[in-house]
């Protein structure tokens, strides 16, 4: 095992001592309850935010819940927008699990963050989540005026499974199936559901995410293995990445998704996409929702927000 940050070593020791049941030994509903209960143990209190609004929209499978964050008065000028998809292996997570992360991104990036509560597997397998996030991105562009968003500066982002969905939305926008996407924020994304890169075998079982647990998530999301080659499930399987939105791709060394995330960043760059690649060799999967335990988290989120802010600087839509 590679050298890990002392905070990560303490996290692993705590996990071992707690003897928590592995996710693949639990029914999905119980796994979700456990995931929600750990939030206060691993996350600091969310930072203050000027505006936090609960929203709903019609979705492909019924009403979708969204949550809007804006750290400026609502009657101010339109701000850039980030449509955000939470992580959790397409099985776990919700608006609450990523509350702190979304607030901090809104504050640092100076944007509106719109967090999306998409349908989860196994009750709603692929492509339900893709359909929901695509609908949410389309709705955000259409309703930009009422949401206080500048539609010319509308980005997409997500972590883990949410990073997978964000990459898919960016490709759909590139292909004209969705409104234009200005930037893609991909945080330790799953990009190829073949799950056969060396990092799957390299990462020990007692990490926050192991290869075995990631394969369990994939089985819940895509129970039909034939669907895993679909670029809407595995964005790395797209014929071309050229013309996609500029990207920030964050990867962690001790993560089954490390190799595919780094390969996706390399391929984006090779095919002419502007890429900021941030690799944290001494960190593990899921750290951005573990800020109470991992001291580096706040700085990493600030880097993500600052990258977005810099990308948008000077790109304001001129006043009519």
C-alpha cells in the first residue's frame, strides 16, 4: 500500500475499530440509513449560505427534488451555475449528504449550485439516473432566469457516481442533446464500468471504497452487464471526447477509480479539451464529504471552487 496521509490512516483505524458491516452485506435501504447516520461523524457543520431553497421539477419518473444554494442576494445579477450530482454509487446519497460540499462550492466559486436528487438503484437501475440528471440540466438552462443563473455560464459537476453522471451530461451537451455545458467538475469519477483497471486490485479491502464494494455498486446500477459498455453508463467508452467542456478532474491514489479517472483526464487532454488534473496520491475515495476527519478537504474544495471562479472570470453576459 502506498504512503497515506496521517488523517487517512486514522480514518482507516477508526473504521477497523468500529467493525461496520460492509455495504454489500446490507439491503439498500439499511445501507442508506447507515450512510446518513455517519454524516455528522465525518462532516463538519455546513458553512453559512445566504440563500438555500427547496425546489421541485417534473422528472422522467416523477417529481424531482432539487436544492439551490447562492451566497448572494437573490435580487442581484445572474451568477454562473453549477448543476451538481451527489455521489454514493448510484445507490446512496441525497441532497443532505452533500449539503456542506455544495454550500462551500457556492461560496468559493461565487455561483448558484443546484443539487439534484436523482433516482437511485437498485429500485431504479440505469438509465434512470441519467434520464433524471439530463432533465435537471435541461430544466436549469430553461429556468435560468428565474433561478438567477447566467445560462451562458452553466456547468455540471459531481463526485464518484455523480462524477460519472456529470461526464455523461457534458458529452450529451457536446452532442447537442442538451443545452451547452460550460465546464465539467469531475471529482473521483467512475468513467468505465468494466471495473478492470489495476487500481481495482491495488486498493485494500479496508479502504473507504474497495474494488469489491465498487463492483457491488455497479451491479446494483447496471444489473445487465451488456449495458455497461453504453457511453451513458461508461463515458470513457465514447468514440470521441473532443469538443467537450473544459474539465477539472480530481483523483485520489488509494481509490479503485483512480486509474480510470486519470486515464479520462489524459484522454480529454489528448483530444483537445482544456483540463486541470489534480491527483492526491496520499488520499482515498470520498474525502470531500469527510471534512471533519480529513484536514485537507477544505483546501481541496476551495481549489475546485477557485478553478470554477477563474474559468468564469470575465465571461459575464453583457447587460441588455
